């Protein structure tokens, strides 16, 4: 599932939960994406923030900020995201 295919913050929340299930059952894999606009990327970031604790045991989440990938943190406006199975 691509983050860019999810249309709302609530949708990302469901995607995060579904992604956790996928990552438990599937071989190691990564999911990445960004919104089609900065506002949509921000909505995805809000969804990640909301559900991060639920999936933190299973995946690492990184954000792209100022030309580099960093571990996801609240209060940083990331340009894109990648979710990697631990």
C-alpha cells in the first residue's frame, strides 16, 4: 500500500494498522510515500504521529527532512516517509 493512495488522516490511521499486520506476515519490506501536496503530506504525518505507538514494536518510521532521512519525530515537517520492518 502506498501512502500516496490514502486519502485522509483517518485512512492513514487504518493504513498504519493494516501495514503493521502486513509487516508481521510478510517478509522484510519497506513502504514509502509522500502526499501529492505539502498539506496532504502533513495529514499523513498527523496520522503517523497518532498511530506510531501502535506499530513501533514492528516497524521503524523515518522522515525525509532537509535533504536527509531521520528517525520520525513529532513537530518536524517531513517531506516524505519510509516505514521499515524491524
